[in-house]
C-alpha cells in the first residue's frame, strides 16, 4: 500500500512538469515566428544597422538556441526582449 502511495507522489510532479513544458513550447514557437517576421520587416525597411536591431538579432539567436535545448520559458523571455528592441529600432533609438 505504501509503495503505491509513494509511487503516485513521485509520478504526479513529473506529469505536471510535462504539461507546463507544452505551454511554453507553443508560446516559444509563436513568439519566435512573430519576432523573426518583425526582424525581416525591419531589415527590409533599412533598420539593420541600428544598435537596437543588433541587440534584437542577438536575442533572437539566443531564443532559437533556447528552443533547440528545450528551455522554452527562457525562449519566450528572449523573444519578448528581442521584440522590445525591434520596437526601439523602429523608433530610431
């Protein structure tokens, strides 16, 4: 009886951890796709030489790396920061 209870208590946190990963996985993909599209638009509009563009590009590279190593929560954060710097580049900052 105790073995079943202990096994259940050990497996339950693992199951909830996997569920959280799926949420971040989808968010990561959505953020990266949106950010790459924005970065392409900035590049075609002539903002590719700005400091903010360079920061955004670096953050996007980092976000893609985080996605590859399955650190999806970090991926979302990096992509959101990149989109912030893209907005800064658009404003000429």
